[in-house]
DNA sequence: TTTTATACCACACATATGATTGGAATGTCA
DNA sequence: TGACATTCCAATCATATGTGTGGTATAAAA
C-alpha cells in the first residue's frame, strides 16, 4: 500500500529493510548493516540510497549520529485508516486514507491489516459504535459468528457472518436493520480483529 | 510473570531517560548521551547503571552494537492492565496486574495511564462491553458527560459523570441499572480516554 | 566484620560508524 | 546530444561509541 510511487524497486527494498530492522530489532540499522545485508561493498552505495530516500521524503537522517534513520510520518508501513472502502480493494486508493493509526505491537502490522472507520449504527449491540475504528485483517473467508467486513457493491459494511442451512447472511447487531443474504454481489474482504475508540 | 527487583530512584531516572529517548527520538541513547544528560563525567558510570538495569531485568543490551539498548517487555512503562482496582490507588498492587497492553504511541503512556478490564454490562449502551479494556488517565476531577472510573469502596466502576443541579451522579449506560449519587464514599480516579477490544 | 550494592571518577583502547572524495556503468529525459 | 538520476565500487578519514582497568566513597546486608 504505497503512498507515494516514486521509489525504485531497489529503493523500496532498502526502505523495507530499514523498516524491518526498526520493527524487528527495535533499532534502525547502521550504514554498514544495510550494506552487508544487500551485499554492497561500499558504504557510499548505502549513502546514495539514503540520500534518495531522504530526498523523496521517506526517511530522515541526523548527521553524525549512529543509526539515526527515522521513518517519516505516515510512511509506507503504518496501518492506514480508511474512511470508506471501494471496490478497488485490496488496492487502497490514497484519497481514502483518513489518517494513520500507529498501533505498533498491538497489531502486527503486516500489509494485510488496516483500520476502518465505522459509519452507521448497525453493529451497535456488538459494542461497535459509529466512528469507532475496527482493525481488519484482510481475508476472503471467515467463520460463522465472526465479525467481518464485506463489500456490497462499492460500500463496505461491518456485520456478523451467520450461516443458516446452506446460505450465509450478513447480520447486523441492531434490530432496526435486516440480515442480508450473501450472494454474488457481496464479497468478504476481512475479519475484524479489534475495535478501538478514542475520546 | 517474572518478579523484578526494585530499582533505586536514580536507576529509575536512567531507565526513564532511556524510555523517553526511545519513544521521543525513536532511538535508544548512546552511553555518552546518557552520561551527558545526567552530567556524568565517566562512561563507566553509565555502564554501572546499565548493568544494574540488565541484572534487574528491565533492559537488554547487545555487545559491540551502538545504541543497542532494548526495553524488556512488560517493563516499567508499559500500561498495566488491572483486573480490579482497590482502594490503594494510585499505587497499583502487583497482584492486580493482569497483563500488559503495549500501545506504544497510541497513548502517551506516562505513569498516570493504565488500562482496566471492564466487568459487567452497565455501560453497554455506550459501546463498552464486558471484558473490554478501557484506557484510563488518572485524574481526580472530570467534566460532566465524560466517562470516568470511580471507586466505590473497593470496587472500581466505569460510568458517565452527570450533574443535576448541585449534585453529581454516576450514570450507567444501561437502563437496568440506576444512577448513583456521588458522595463521600465515591472517589473519581480517572477518565476513560479509549476503549480497546480484541477478538 | 566482611561482603555486596550503589554511585560516582579518570584514562585508555579498539572498533564501529558516519563522512568524504573520486570514479564508473547504465539508463532516462528534454 | 547533454544533463541528470540511479546504482554500484575503492579507499580514506574523523570521530562516535562500546569496552576495560582501576580507582574512591557511602551505605546496607550478611
């Protein structure tokens, strides 16, 4: 889910390594650690990459400080908060990203996880209120009884998945609304793994 | 859960600085950065602190790597999840800590913030379900309309704070329960700033 | 009393690490 | 074509940084 597309493939790999290093080791890499990971034989090569990444706005580096590589703001790998979901999934359009939720280790932010802001009160009896954020792990299958995110046409909806005989239904947690049968126009895009609300 | 030995006041300050450095700068400090922050004139002094913190289980350090100070999970500054709250607040007894919620930058986990597991359904219409975690910022005052955590005798309870004329009430979000007037037996211990639920 | 932990210092050493300079090959774009 | 970005290399330099040795002083614990 790249935000900006102006990185080369190799630059992406370097950025990814920096990201993994920070998330995995709790420590940004040194220039030589980057070099040895990619088999570069010169630190100058790494410097070229770092200056490119700085110039393109993905990282910041501080002079004369070891490991002083910082991921910039809403960089590549934080979880995007999407205000609405369109049929284009799993490719999230940039305009739909509402902000970024930095959950760090709460969620293992692999690229298949995102957060969705809930609209409407159809899940209110499940404790999911309008404007809550639901954390969604992208998957196209789900168990009955799980809370899922489904796409109906271009609209994303959060519902229980229920099975009756051979048929599946999207069931709201609000008696005001009716269940809807899962047919060809409905696709499951993920499972709700967490709810976060902030006051 | 491993029992950790007590830290001296100065050791706490050093640990706190390491923590702030990681959270604030996204980078653990070097030995000399620690030294200069505290005015230590020898790196040996810092090494003494680090070895003490390692031995007591608060940090890990890797040999021959710069800035390789790692906070051990469930360390001092993660947010404790308390299963119940007793009158002893704001000193949380260790036995009451149910686990640790690592929220990193979601919440600025100063020492006045903790998480409380909700029991009961008295706030169900506010979308706070049994077993949810509420993040609580410790404070003894609150505005009317805010969701607060109050202590009634030895029991912690999550309720709306409402004002009617001169009186304050703890008001549940569930018609099954009755509001309760705030009197001398009730003390406000914090304000709910977030709700987190995991499936 | 002896031992251990705490809390500092001075000084030196080895190396980890970030700059820097200069070059080369390749491809893109105006 | 020429300017420029990308992607590598070699080699060197300066210093940032972790480590080690050996102290002093105080207080608590065994």
